[in-house]
C-alpha cells in the first residue's frame, strides 16, 4: 500500500515536471519573452503544435552565444504580438540534461536557429528548417517573415493570416475571406524587396475589426488607381472601398502602426496592443512639453522640429536614393554645404554634416543608403549628435497625417535663409541665392511628394528665383513663395482642420507688417522674419542643450546641471554688481549726507 502511494506521488511529480514551464535556464529567463525549452518539455511543446516554433539552440558558455543573446531577447520582445502564431524559444545545449536532444537534432555549432512549422512531427532526418543567423533583432524578424511567406507560397502555414501579396488590379476582393466584424482593411503598397507589408499583417492579425494586406508597386493598375505619396503607401479602406492615404510621422513599422491607430481612434475598433514602443520612447513622450505651451507659438522655431526635419530629410529621403550622381549629386552637395555651415547643431553634429558633405564632394557617385546609415548610427545617445527625440513639436498636427515633415522643411529653410543673411551681412561676395538654390535642388531631386516638387519648380521659374539679387531678398522670396503655397492649399484635403493654412505673419503677431490698405509692408515683414527665424530665438523645449552647446563648455555634464551652473554664475555676477553699486552709493551718502533725500535704489 505504501509502495503504491509512493509510486502515485512519483507519477504526479513527473507529470507536473513535464507540464511545468521553465522560469530560466542558461542565458534566458521568462522576462525576456523567450520561451525556455528543455529536453523534458521540447517534444511536448514543439511536436504537433498548433503554432510554429523558432528555436535557438545555444551553448551558454559560448562567447558568441552570449553576444548573440541580447538581439534574440530584443527580437522576442519585438514580435511578442505574434506569439499565438509563432513561438520564439531557446534551448541550452550546455546543460547535461539537454545534451542528448541536441545530439539527436544534429546541433553541431552555436547558436543554431531552427524553424519548426505548425504540426511538426518527428521523422528521420527531419530536424526542422535551418534558419539564417542574423545579427540584429531586425535581421531575425525579416528572416522569420521571409520563411512564413515562403511557407504559404508552398501551401503551408494555414494558421497564419494571408501573408501573400494582394494581386488584384482593383480593391475588389480586399475584404475577401474577412469576417463580418471586420470594418476596415489596411493596404500597404511597397517595393517587392520590402517586408513592411507582411510585418503589418502579422502586427494587426489579432484585431477582430481589421484585415491587412499588401501589394507591390509592380501591380501597376492597382497602384495607379490609388492616391500616391512617398513609398511605402499606407491606405485605410472602409467597406465602401474608399481608400484614404495615411501620412505617418515615419515610414518604419512603428510609425505606420501609430498612424493606423491614430486614424481609427474613436471608431470602436479593437486595436492590438503595440509591443514595439520602447521604454526610451515612452520616456521621450513624457519629456515633451504639453501642447498648450506651443499651440499659440506657430511662427516660432523649435530645435526639435529642425532636428526632426533634418533627420528625416537625410535618413529617409536622401537615404532612399540608390545612386546619386550628375545634377542630383550637385544638388546634394549644395544642400549639404548649407547644412554644414548654418544648421544649428552642436560640435558633434557639425562634424557629422561636414563628414557627409566631404564624402559627397570627393565622390562621383554617392549611395543614398550610406548617408542614411550614417544618420541612423549618429542617433545613438552616446554619439551626442542630436539633442531631441525625433518627434514634432511646433509642427505636430492634430493627427499623424497632417503637418509634420512639410511644416518642418519650411521652418528649416526659413531658418537657413535668415541665418545665411545674418552671418554674411557684411560679406558681399556671398551668393545671394545660396540657401534658395540648396532648397530648390533638394525639392527637385529628393522631396518625396512629386506633385509638390513640380509645383515648387514651376513657381521658382514664375517667381524668377534666379533673379534674387540679395540675401535679404532671398528671405522675402521664400516668405512670398510659402504664402502662395498656403493660399493654394487652403481648404485642400491635406489641410489640418485645427491649423488652417493662411498667409503669415498673422496680424495678431505683427501689426506693423500690414499697411492700412491691408497690403504687406515688406520692410516690416523682413524685420519680423529675421526676428522669428534668428538663431538666438530658437526655442529649446524638449532639447538637451548640453549637446547643442557642446564645445562651448568643453564637455557634456548633463543638460540640467549646465543650466543651473549658468544660472549660478549669472546670479553671482549680478550680486557682485549690486554689492559694488550699493557700496559706491553708501559712500556717496556719507560725503553728502544732507544734500540728497533719495538714492538710486529707492527711499532713504
């Protein structure tokens, strides 16, 4: 009887061990969002599973595996929203208990990545699909998406949402197979080499109200039937098959998800929890000043807007060009020259812009992605190049598709024309069209909105940009051009309803800028523009000024510390002056005690 009791307890214990999840092993624990596999739970988890498994077989004492682990953890957290479809796991072959399993699966080197499709069965010579071993979390994600798409191409992977490209010539069929609860379709149109479309399909798969598809740009009939914008194009389509082109703040996966979520707010849509936002991004949002502080400062210049426009310009638009040569390279050189000399970055930022400019100067052909890569690398906090998060402040629209980059670009070029004029006020040899030529060349060759670019080029000819004869005329030329564009786009679908386009400056901001007959007083307008876009009037809300003024104080010691040091010296200096004045006046009293009834500082 006692023996039976012991055997029963042992059986129960073994069953519990087999079904228990492992909290940690080797290089990973459950906080890493990596599922821990062992020889005990491997077969039960992976075999005949209703989801796919991507498993890293590693050796915990292997130095390469230790360096590889952070990217695997980041990858697992990045695709956490896909975990009901594919599990990201790890198994430590250094563990004696796991040694036999690793041998059976012929794990001969580490780390070794294997993909096990849903319903996997153990068979001779079936050890899972050997995956390419990437370096970054993004590499792992891309490799996984490629495998999933290939699985569906071969007729497998039925538990995944439709991961194949949408090939119809029209939007008919975009809701094919969708449940009645699905209210909206998301369609991404991009180059065949991009994976942003299938990634969004996986990101949005858990929403009961959304279906997501993607199409390639070589689906010409479909592409031509839709509104156009910078690639990738992102559309939200209702059941009436009406497409709305969204304009994200950034065209990466996070930016596009944010744009979709913002557009669907208030429409009773269940949106998947977004696992991609990092703690740093959340902290950046908390650091941003509240909107009520900037809503009445629309003509003002914010460092955050300038830096965000610059980064998007070089990383996204210039970075999207494959080979830059000829006239396009000349335009890039002119643009970089003005940026390197006049854009308000700190010491490290200036060095970066001069490095990129030098690269363009000595090369006959420049690869755009090389410039994009340099900017992306410079965004690391340790580089101390950019002082703000890549977000809009004064240029933030009421929703993601409004304002943003076009607003930031206008602000940047107004700033550049004014500062070229200020710096070279006594230098008559300066090209009066220096900033305008840089802008014209950039808009012509790199600005993603083709329609906008064509309008600007036509306006440049009509307004005789080549006839601008002075640096101050350049400031006024750009102001007049901007107002013409505002007038043309007033009431357009692209207009932000909370920030209607109108001629500026508003009379409330500059009463003297208007004559009694409401015509413009160009002299007063010039004064206003010089004041608003001067380098001394940049607003540093949300910026780390220790990065901007790096080199002036010698080294970075932290933004808030530097600020208080400056305040301390200011107050100390004022205190000394105050003490000297008081001492001087006190002595004056003693000499002419009966001659004065009041001193300079107040009553006797």
